[in-house]
């Protein structure tokens, strides 16, 4: 019984971390059709912002939940103005440019902060489930993933800004004739996606090894989740994270981490073969 | 000027080659009575950069010391360092360049066992002397290669019984999923079983695993007395974080053959690392005069951001000095004469103490140390004087088979 609860918590944490690391990518890819290969580096910048703020004496919660997303959001807006705005509709070019950007960010971070592992320790303790122990940080991550999804849903569905954003993504020319400035909306959306990546990086900082190259470990999973989920930002992300997180954690528990990853990737390949447009392309078509 | 397509391609290719050209320290002059050339192949970019950096610093220091003392055979020693960028392909490429184009007299380098096995045959083929200065799984038997790092018989053999005496008989082994981790895990199991213990399970982790939740649950379910870890790299540091976050650090203690090789004690919080046991051929915290001077020389030069000065740096430094002893004794930089001089059992007093070349295996007899993390630094608990490379000696005898070049997977 206890072990079932513990494994259940692992699954929840697996799903929550997939939701968090993929959310920013889902917004940028799902809404703007930009393949952001620098997504992992946005996560890394969020983690660095958190670690550096904490070592400068800032409260860890404030660093994770405010400084990391705001900082990376600003970086995202600058990147959009200087690079991405020239690449809308040019899928391959955007991949090349963001790949270059990721190298620049990794190189720059290495130059400034060195290649050593930095980090902060987890701000919450552990708790006991029968004979087992788990980290309180796990339910906290799940809560944050839930809040983030709710916030995305709320903004997109019920606010004027969300409506405008969706309108611009659907038909920028029509939106422009109605008096919306698409360039500004693109910039804000890209910034928002980057901020979500920054938040994820901040939240991961206490449980990951923070190095300039850490993004590489997350980007493949984030892409699989987003592609598997399809174009619907919210439902695609949630369904794909749920499926892949569940498969990965259960497989890793029952076998070894190696097979956990292998089984996850096989599942992803089968899913894409059966549902080429992703889960949401089939089941949540046209939904948010 | 018209720019034909062909010309454009040629120019672009040349430009690309210039951009890709490696960091070259010093010039590439070639003359018989010019400087003696020491090649170095280490990762200064990519995931292994934090490991490679102090090794290069140590080699630079050794070369400076040799030159300050008047050079070797009246000639200056010139360091030619290529940054292999954590990329095995670049290892092969730069190894050929060092051997064929730069015609260096000796090469020090290689970090992972995978990189060593990529370049070792190249140096055999081009008859260029090679020093591998990293602790590894043991078993390289090659007359052209000298290995100055520790092997499991020198460290794991000390670590496992000590940890078992403290904590109990049932061990759970976790290791990185490539040849170093796989073979080290075998050694761990051997020493656990030799000491009357049992191994609950062995788990391997690819280097990009970041979420250890399910594995931590598995470990708890197995209820071991202690955890033996050979985890490698930045992502794996997260294991110790998640382990401590689950409150397990005080329940199931950890002994490791890799923890602290880069700078885990300094970057993890006190609560996450205190009590972890490790065993290496050198610790930055050693307080012998030679060690203190060595660490000070490196840190003075490279400042506060210098990564931890571990066994890798000490062995690289000692490796260069051992080679220099060989050259002095031989009175020549000729490859065979230097090898024969080193095979007389030359020794060097380095930061870790006395290091002696073992002629049969081309490994070294050296001091090893057992230490515990306390307040984000290592506290050396015990010193084991002059440990021989017994694991490799069991399979390798270069006096009897001078033409052997095998990397033996020691049967355990």
C-alpha cells in the first residue's frame, strides 16, 4: 500500500515536471509555429536566475516564482525583437536561428559563470508514508503545474488579451485590420512562453544539477510532449504529459531508468504513428 | 572582382576551417633544436569542461615549473593544447594532428575511458608517447601508454569495506551507464561480496537522466544499509539533491567513487553532502606542504572560479613531471629511450606524495586516501601509503609481452 502511494507520487511528479518543462515550448510552438530549439536554454537561464538570486540573499520562493520568470520573459522579448520577428513562417530558418541562439546562451553562461555545477537546496523537507519517505517538493511541483495550467486557461479563455492573442495567431491580417498590432502580440506571446520556461527552470533548480549545458537534458522530452500533444496548447499538453509521465515513471520503477527512457520513446513513436497530429489533433480538436 | 561559385565555396571552406581551428597555445614552429613539444588533449567546453579545466591548469603549471628550472636537456618545453569540446570525434582528429602535423614528443590527455580508447591506437600507430592521467576502471596494457590515475584496486577496495564496517552489509549500487560505471559497479559488487555482504541491486543511469524519483522509490523498497554510487556529471548531481530532499540522506548513507571529483561538495548544500564517503588518489584538502603549494599555485593563477583541484589535476601534474624525469634520465626525447627510462621505476614526489612507475603495467604505485564530506569540503580520514595497481597487474605484464596493446576487461 505504502509503495503504491509512493509510486503514485512519482507518477504525479513525473507528469507535473513534464507539464512545467513543456508549457513554454507549447505556447511558442502551438501558437506561433516557431520551433524554439533554445527552449532548454531558457529553462537553464531560469535556473541560473534562481540560484544567483538565492546566493545574493533573495528569498528562494521569490527567486523561483518571480525573478526567474520575469527575467527569462524579458530575455524572450529581446530575443523576439532581435531574432524571431524576422522568421515567422520560416520553420527551418527559425530552427537554425534558435539552435544558434542556444549555443550562444550556453557559451555566454559558461564564460560568465564557469562550467561548474551550481544549485540551491530544496526549500521543503521530506515526509513519511509508512516505511517510505518522499519529498514535499513533489506535491508542490504538482500544485505549481496545476496553477500554471489554470492560469493559461483563464487568460486565454476569459480575458481580452487572450482573445486578441488567439485572434492574431489565427489570422494576423484580419486582426490587424481590426486595430490590433500583431507584432506587439507576437512579442508578448513569445515573452510569455519564455517566462513560463523561466518559471519551470526556477522550479527545477532545487532538484537538478544547474550547469550551462543542463538544457540538453530537458529539451528532447519537452519536444516529445509538445509534438505528442498536438496543437492544442492546454489539452494537448496535459494529455501528453499525463500519458508520457505515467509511462516513464512506471517503467522506470518496474525496470531501470534506462528502460524507462526507452519505453517512453517507443511509446512516443507509436503515438505519433497512430496520431500524426498529436493527441489533441484527434480528441480535442479546436479546443484550447 | 568577380566571385565565382567555386571560389566562393573554397573561400568559405577555408574560413570555416579557420573558425574551427583549435585553441593553440604557443606557435607551431618545427625545428630539431627548437622547443620540446608536449601535446595536451582535454575538454574545455561541453559537459566535461569542468573536469578538463583543472587538468589543463595542472599541466600548464608543471610545464612552467620545468621551464623555470631551465627546461629539459637545455631546451624549452612548449605546451600545445587542443580543446576536444567533450566530443570523441575531435579527440581522434586532434590526436592525429598532434602526432602527424605538430610532431609532439609526448601527449597527455583523454578524460573518459571512451576518449582514451579512441586516441590510444592513434598514438601507437604514429609511435607517439601517451600519458593518460585519469582515474579509471583499470586494465589498459600498452607499452606506449602510461596511466597515472588510480584504479579500483587502489580506491574502491578501501572504500567499500570501510563503508560496510560503518553501516552494514547490504549495499545498493547506482552507476553511470557507460564503460566506467559498468566496470566500476562490477568492482563494487566484488568488494561487497569479498567482505561478506550482499548487493541488493545495481541500477545504471544514462548521463541525461534528471528525474530520480522512481529510482529513489526502488532503492527504498530494497531497504539497503548503504548506497554505493558511481554517478557522473552535472545531471547526476540532481540525484543527491533529490535524495536529500526526500530526507533519506540520514537513513541510507552514501559512499562514492565519483562524488567530489568535480566540485559536488562545494555546490551541494551542507545537508545534502555531509557524511558522503569517497576515496581517491588526491584531495585538494590534503595539508602536506607539497599539496598546499600545488593548490595555491593553481588557484593564484586562475582565481576563485577554479573548479575543485581533484585527483585528476594532481595526476596530470605528476604525469608531466614523471615524463620529464624520464626525459632527463634518458638524455633524449626519443620515445623508446624515454619509455625504457620510465620502466626503470622512476618516481616523483608530487602533491599526493611519492608516485612510482610500475614497469610491468605502466600504471603507478601511489598513495590513496579515504575522506568524508564535512561542511562542504572533504575531511581526509585515512591515508593508504604506496598502493599498487594490483587489478591491472593481474592481467598485464609488459615485461613478458612488450607488444601487448589490449584494454583488458578484468574478469571479476
